[in-house]
């Protein structure tokens, strides 16, 4: 009888341990909508948008830029992304510059930007300001413009038709504006 109780306790301990181990956080979990999230709580939809924004901003930067001493990003243009996803975008843009940060128009770094007498941006000092302009966005299609700005007379605005296929955004350049 004692042996059966002892074996029962061992089995219950193993079951409880197994259940508790299943409750610990993992690198990928699934939320209620079925979207994957990472430890940083970035949903699959956010990851998809991030990939689009990164591809478009990197494409604009490759077309033309004001240098790579820094890259500032207008985070408020990254629609549909939470703060953690925006931080991840900045990290992933480190391939363009070692100094990547979120642009705040109320806290302009004078070592990176030249301003006119009224405090308006005139140009960058060996760097670029990046952002996106979303025209249309659906689950698997987008019309989007990337901007690489480095001066009032120095900027590129490539516009793309984007299609999400095979878990990747395919960009088709439809127009290019140059300032």
C-alpha cells in the first residue's frame, strides 16, 4: 500500500512538473488570433509590417542618402507598430549606420542637422532622415513610399507596389521623385 502511494506521489509530481514547465515562457508563443509573438511581444502582423517598412526605408537609403554617420527615423510614420517593434526596426537599421535613433522634431540634435533662422531643418550633416508614407495597406498588398531625406534640395521618394508572397515582401518600383 505504501509503495502505491509513493508511486502515485512520484507520478503526480512528474505531472505537475511537466505542466509547470509547459507554462514557462518560450521564444515563440501564439496569441489569441493565432499570430506568433516573440519574447519582445512583436506579433506576426507587426513583424510583417516591420519587414515592409525596413525594405522600403533601406531601398530609399540605397537610392540616395546624405551619408551614414547617423540614420534618424520618423517613428510616428511606422503605423501599426508598438514601441517594442519600433525599437526593433531601429536595431535592424544598424546595417546602414552604427548610429540609428528615433527622430524627435522637438529634440533636434544640432550635431546632426543644420537649421535655418526659424529653427526649421535645412539639411543633415553626414546622415539621413528616413520615413515611410503608406498609401494603402492590406494583409498581402501595399502601396508605400520610402523617404531618404538629407536636405531641402536633397531627398529621394521611391514609391512601391508591394506584394507579400512566400513570407517576404516583393517590391516593385512604380515611381521615383527626387528633390
